[in-house]
């Protein structure tokens, strides 16, 4: 049994971790921290935890509803850090010093270059020395490195959706450097802290684009898609030219990214068909338990509540563009499910352990 802490348990990602970990046969949550909730019991904050039952094969639940929320995390094998950026990096330093492995759900260790982080996050990186050892926790790309890491940077939600959508095309040199991504997120992507634009009467029956001046997930997508192209032997000359436009829609969870890129001719001057691309994508993800190439445009509801990502590539024959539509649950494959995938690898457990659940639909 591995013991885990959840730091900032009053966040949405932490709440989702509690739900998923309660189905996990090998993790035991022994420490939960919070800020405003210090001194309260978990069940006092989240009454639904009264209903926890032990997972199959265990006598006690993985989550004890009577666990008291503390200010500092106790000594555990691993910590999930669900803090906002900057606060997360500061805590990660002390956790690592105590020999605790860290899965950080914030953006603090996702960008390899501290100056890029400082440009997008508008403050000095709190722990630049850790950037070299941090591993970007997109398991589909870096699982071997995650297995031997101490610090994993769990990828962002828009970024996971977009990178999984375009990685095969970039790795295979199928598309050129001009890429457009329209990515729709549900309201929980904004977190649990109340704000006017997430207020029910503002958000309900409304949809809009935001962060057109540059969303913080953009450099992460560029960094990883350029790396995947390079690794596939098709480096992007002059760098990726990405237009990334996030949108918010009135759904609680879910991300749906529609990605567009110009198809490149092969050495015989031929463009691939939709069937060829789909078969290439299927082959690329053949061993991936959580990535599925589907035969029609996916719905966010297919992924709601699960760690799965659904991807539909198609050729637009009128413009010779590749269109790839990808969706997942922002709080699971886009956050806490992926964090458990990483924690499994860090602890030498099967990557899919505790994550077998299907989505909830309708
Ligand atoms: N939401 C998503 O879909 C998603 C997806 C991927 C990654 N992430 C990342 O995961 C992390 C957690 O996000 P979330 O959306 O789950 O969180 P959240 O719901 O926004 O959690 C915010 C809670 O954190 C506490 N908090 C705020 N600032 C704090 C600070 N400086 N120190 C300690 N506690 C603080 C507040 O609780 P009190 O005021 O009650 O203390 C607040 O209720 C973030 O880094 C986020 O970027 C989120």
C-alpha cells in the first residue's frame, strides 16, 4: 500500500482525486491539506464522502471521511499538489526535500524554459533548478521517464486534448507548421473559486471565446508538438505557427478541441485520405488504453467522468486540410485521472490501475 497526500483538498481537481482514489486498490489517502478548511473533517466539506466503501479486495476505504484537513502535508510516499501556480512550486521544493514524490497539477513545471514560464505567468519561477529534473507527465509520450522521476508536471487540460489530437500528424510529418486550434471548455475548467464570469446567470446559455491575446496553455502545446515532430524525424522548420482560441461553453465538464492544419504531399505528390490518416492514427495509439480513434465526431459526454480521450481525424478535401476533433473530461484525463496515471507509474504500479471506469452518459 502506498500512502498519499492531497494538497489543497478544497479544489475541484482534489475532489476528483478523492473520488478516483477511493476506487484504487493500492493507494491510501493519509493526509489532506487546505487553507480555509484547516481543522475540518473531509466529510464536513464534502458530505458525499459519507458514502465511501472499500475498493474490491480491501477492507478499509482508500479515503477516510473523518480525515482532518491540516495546514501542512504529513509524510507520505507521494503527494498530489492541487495548488495554483507559484504556490505549487514553492511547496514542491519542500516535499521533494522530504523524499516525497510529487505530481504537480499546476503549470509550474510544464514549461522547460524558465524564461518562457516567466513571460507567460508574469512572475519569477519559484524553483527553476527543478525544471531539469521535472518530467512532463503526458504518459502517452513520456511514460518511461515518469517511471524513474520524483517530480511530474501533470499536463494542462486544453493541452492534453490538443497534443493528443495532433501528435500523430506532427510525428508523421503529415501536416505543415500552420496550426489552428479552437478548444471549448466546460465551467469547472475555471476551478472552484467563485468569479463573475462563472456565475450561473452569466455562464448559463452563453458561449464565448477568451484569452485571444494568448492563453497560457499555448506555449505548452507548442513545446510538446515541436518535440513530438522532432522525435518523429520531422522537425518543424521555423517553429510551429499556432493560433489557439479557447472558448467556454455552459457545461460542467469537458473539453472539445477542433484542430486544423495544412496537409503535406508525400514524396509522390499525393495527399493522404481520411481512411489512411485514421489508420495511421489508430496504429500510433494502438497500445494506448486511454486514447481511442473513433469513426464519427466525438461528444464530450462520451468522456464525462472517465480517463478516456476520443479522437476523430478527417481530411477536408476542399482545402486539403486535416481536421482533428478530440475530447476528454478536463477534471480527469485533463487533470486528476492523468495524475493517477502518473502516480501509478511513479510507484511501479500498472498505469491503468484504478482508472478503468467508463464515462457517465447521459
Ligand atoms: N479545473 C481544471 O479543470 C484543471 C485542469 C487541469 C489543471 N488544473 C490545475 O490544478 C490546480 C488546481 O485547480 P482546481 O481548478 O482544482 O482548483 P480550484 O478549484 O480553483 O481551487 C481553488 C481553491 O484553492 C484554494 N487556494 C487558492 N489559492 C490558494 C493558495 N495560494 N494557497 C492555498 N490554497 C489556495 C482556495 O481554497 P480556500 O480559499 O478555501 O483555501 C480555492 O477554493 C491549478 O493549478 C489548476 O491550474 C485545473
